[in-house]
C-alpha cells in the first residue's frame, strides 16, 4: 500500500521555532502591579492536565442524526461509515467496530480458538486487557521482555519462548511506534503461529509504509478518550486473514449469521457459533465518525506537539532518555515520554511538576509482577519491562495543548535537572 503524506496539512502547523532556545522560567509568586502581569501570572500557573479530549464540533450533530434516524443500535449508517473509512484509507480487508479495544482482543481470542493449555506470548509491559482477553479463554500467558531501545516487545527473545503449545504471538505497538514486524511474521510463518497486533495506541502509524494493525492476522484499535481519535469508549477489530472474516462477523453478531441475512445471502438467521454483544451503539459510532473526518488535522497537531517536546528536551538528553523511533517506524504523536535514571528520580520529577501545576503520569505496572499472575505463577526475570515500569514518565499530550504550555513543561523539566 502506498502511503501519501499530506504536506499541506503539516505545513499549517509549522512556525518559526526551527531553532528553539528555552530559557528558565521563574515560577515564584510575586505581587503584580498591572492587570497584564496578573493575567500572565495566572496563565503561568494554569493547570496543564495530562489529557484533554478534543472535540471537532460535529460530534453532537451526528449523535442527534443517529437519534433522529430511528436506529440507535449498532451496525447502522455511522458504524458502516467508520468501518469503510478504515478499509478505504488503510487497505484493511475487513473491519468491525467494537465497544472497546478490550472486546476487540476478546474477539481475537475467540477467532483463534484459544483453549485451555494453549500458550500465548505477550509483552509484560502492556495494559491488562492484552493478556486478559486470552486468559479468559483458558490460555497460559507467556510473558516476554521489552527491548532496550523502546518499551516494545523484544522480538529477538520471542523464539526462545515458543513451544509446541504456542497458539499466538501478541505484539503491542507502544506509543504508536511499530514493533519490528518482519521478524515477528517470519516466526509466524516458521512455526505456523497467528499474530495479533494490539494497535490500541497506533492509529495512523506505520511500519515500512504499512499501516499498523494491518500486518498480523488480526489487529485491534482503541478509541478511548486518551487516544488520538476518540469516542469516549470504543474499539475496532481488523481482520487481515481471509479465512477468519466470515467467522469474525458471526462472533461480532452474538454468534449468529445475522450479517449474512442482512446481505440477503440467507433467508433467516440463527445461532451458529460462539460470540457476544460487541457492537457499539450508533451514537458512539457517530461521535467517532466526526473525529475520523478530522484525522489529518488531529494528527498534524499532535505530531507537531511531539516534535516540539523532542527538540526542547534534547538540551538535557544527557540527563534523561528520550523516545527512540526506529528507521522502520513512524511516530503518530500519541504519547511523549521520557526515561529517568531511577524510580526515586521519577517520583521527585512528578512531584516537582505537580508543584508547577503540570500533570505527568507513569504508565503500566509489569503484568508478570501483578498479584493476580503471581497467585498461580512463579516470578520471571524481565529486567527491561521492570525498568520501564519504574522509570518511564509520560508528559501532557493532547490536541489543544498550546505551544506556550509545552514550553512550560519543557522549562520545568529542564529546571528540575539543572537544580
């Protein structure tokens, strides 16, 4: 698939900050003698949240249209428009809108016929849904470590975890940065193992020009309010394996062949397989469609934000580790994180930023160290996953984040390390 970058959109977010110099900002409260100084001071101390959902303006219009249409249940006009968007823009073979990325992953586990004693290889540094979807089907979860350069699964350590019971490999494209999929798919072919891409954070991100979510046999996306395009809650299943498409529709439709009935392929529908209620309502789909219509605008601004963070914090890259984007990958501006030198340093930095009214947060707790996992399993040694759990810190990132606010965050981080 040929990917075309809309340069005109990106140019709209450029400014004259190509060679930025950041000055320390004094945050001590002082008595202001003028109204303008007072307003400036208030702006300096205004809270910068970690996330702020972006609304395009058409969300409520489409929700109202969905209500007025008389069909509020799923698989109506907006569901179809959202699915068509992903199939047309990225070349995905089949997409099905779901209530969340979690339920999309649950569909993956059903589609792959995961059964007790089957083994599924999953990175430990991920959200619990990645593992839970397969655990609920009875799978034994085999945790893999992260790589040194990124929080992604270390693809060079997957093969040693493969056994005759391995049924699937699940990769997570952390922060929208691609796992090295050529190596993963080579293992898939060698051992006849299915691959699932947990692309929850990876909308509009690519691996060697291929859209993430469209490389493995199955892919999933999230439209949670913290993601680039949102619907409050919501997700998407991508089916790239022709042999799985028909069954995916059945599982999606509560185990019935209802989809075939509505296409006129059969004269009645009935219960034919396992499944559940995975369809979101049309109000959710309408909200999402308003976001998808503005995806170029949203992406351009988030990538601009990401680049501004990166260029500004390069001034102290001897103190922190910045995100690494491999040559084969792209950044979709989903998240900006940094790696501190210790958990104590990260805690001090979080508290320091909090004093400046800046909300920064850490991320996943390693699943191999979770109380639930350790109830029935021995602890394994996954040092890189544990490093990211204790030292990774996420900075505020959202569409409406202003240039001056990013400067505030950058200057506060620099101030912390210089003092």
